[in-house]
C-alpha cells in the first residue's frame, strides 16, 4: 500500500502565495562602440542592447532611457558581433593524446577533458557548438551540466556516438580481433541503422552524425572510400528527419559526398574530394558544406609528436591541400557554407584561427563571419535563437578590439564574451 504524504495546510497556503507572486525578470543593458549587422555587413554605431531573461528585447542607441533596475554591461570602444557558432567540434578530445596514448586513461577522464574544453571554447567567443561525435554520451552530460550551471560552456547540440559501418571510420579500427570495443554507433544495413538512430535519439542526440567515407585519423581505411550504400544512407537520413533531427555526414570521398547529398543529408563535413557534380547537387538540394581547413597546419606540425599513426599523417599529407583547393572551388561555385573547425583534432579554444584560412582561400571577412553566425544558425535549424544580434534571439555576444571586416584575426583575441546577457570574460 502506498503511503500518503501529508503536507501541512500552512505549507500549502505559503506555496499558493508564492505561486501568485510574479518573479522579477532579469534585465541587462549592453553598450559598446559599434555592432556588426552580420546580414548586411553594416555597423550600428553606439548600440544599446536590452536583454530580458537572456534574450534580446530591444536594440536602441546609447543615451536611450535605461529600464528600471537594469544591470549595465559597458564594453567601451569595442566592436560587437553575435556569439560565434562552430558546427564541428569534439569537446571530449585532446590532440596531444593521439594514437594509443589515450588508452592510458580511464573512460570518464574524457568527460573531465570536455569540461575544460567547453570553458576554453566559450571564452574563445564560440557560444554555440555542434558536437559531432563523443563516447559514453559525454556531450549530453556536458550540455546538461552547462544548462544547470555546474560548468561554463557554450550551448551544445550533441550527436552522441557517430554512426558508421563495421570497420569504417566511426568504428574502432586500431585493435586486433581479440580486443572487443563496444560501439553503439556501429550499424550495418538499413534496419540496423534505423535502430541506431532511434537509440541515439533516445539517449540525447539532437543531430545525427554518420561516417559516409573513410577518414584521416582512422587506422585501416582509405580516406576517400565510400562506407555506406545509397540505400543505407537513405534509411538513416529518412529516420533522422522523421524524428526531427538534422544529419551531418563525415565524407572526404566524392561518391560518398554525392550519395549523401542525393539522400537529403543536411551538412557534409570535410568535403575534401568534392567535384563539380558535388557542387551542382549541393546547390540543387540546399546542402551545406562544413570544411575544416585550418587543422592541416596543426596536424602536420604536431601530429608525430602527439602520437598520431604514421598512416594518418600520410593521409593528411595527401588530403590537406586538396581540401583547401576544394574549399575555394566550392565557394566560387556558390555552395552554401558554414564554419566547422574539427576542434579536438587541434586544441579546442583555437577555433577562430580558421577564419584567416577561410579568407586566404577565397572568402571575404564578412562571408567567413556569416558562415559562423547566420549561416550556421540556419543549418542548425535554430535561426530564432542564435547567429545574429536581433530581437528575440539569445543575447550571445563577442566583443573585439578593432574591425573584423578589415582584420579577421581580431576574432582570435576576444576582449569580452557575453552569453545570455551574462558577461563571462573581459
């Protein structure tokens, strides 16, 4: 028999009284010298941004009356941009522990690594990230810890485990047959793939990432080889879309890229060997390319010291420059592009170093910024929340000294970061 919990009448009366009293909304006012409208590329001088409960309620000018009881955040002579968005990170990775070095650490060590990396990423000006692959549902844990205020970090869109074929880039290919490594994301055939999508969604995935071709850092596969057939890709994309999730595809090779686009995938990651047919299909389907064109510098400079497999270094030598040439060609062809850095392959927190590479390989500074703001917000499916300084969106802001449209490298040196109206760094 279930026991009845007796609550004193006086306690109920107090609870009712409390429920009837409205909670005072938290109001913040942010001032700076100017604010970049990332859609038009124009500056608003002396903006005054009013924030209520973490979202922008009004954008006016310095000197406008301040709301009663507002907290003032004065960022002086700095330039404001929307908080930046990185569409491809691995917060629970440390590139200095590559190859077999990671086996020295217990499983939950990587969760703690993620705590430190989340803080570094946020303080680097990236207030939203899409984490496309982690073990043990660590990215869900980080998201929950950030949202409950236990740790500082960006808004996290978790993919949990990346889905992939047996022996493919998303499988553990570095061990002999006698060593069994559980892989909740390893699935073969349309039905098993559908089940994997449902399982990951059950445990917190908000986007599905799968490996359509081989990769650089996996040990036994060819970087461009396709690893799922078109029927399998269609099953995965269809299941994810039915559940309201977008799909990101790790794909270096041409055929894997093109079949993923044909199947309706939302973003293609890496895109190293995309060709003219890939560009045509991407324009036709509205597919986004996310190309990590900075980390080649880091991998080739530091990879051997960090313990990367020799085969991985050789694959990077083969693919790195080609990926940058493809980036330039895709941009020139009018393919829609977002900012995705592959943070974790190089140190998280250095994400903004990619902006200079994007400009070097064909984008204007404004286009590079748009890739990490309005474009990324649209690709995420969250244009009402992030990606621009506009009424109704979260008050996620980054302040820099200087003009990013003239010198994109100022984004690597944020002077202040505001998330949800809260000043985090100055």
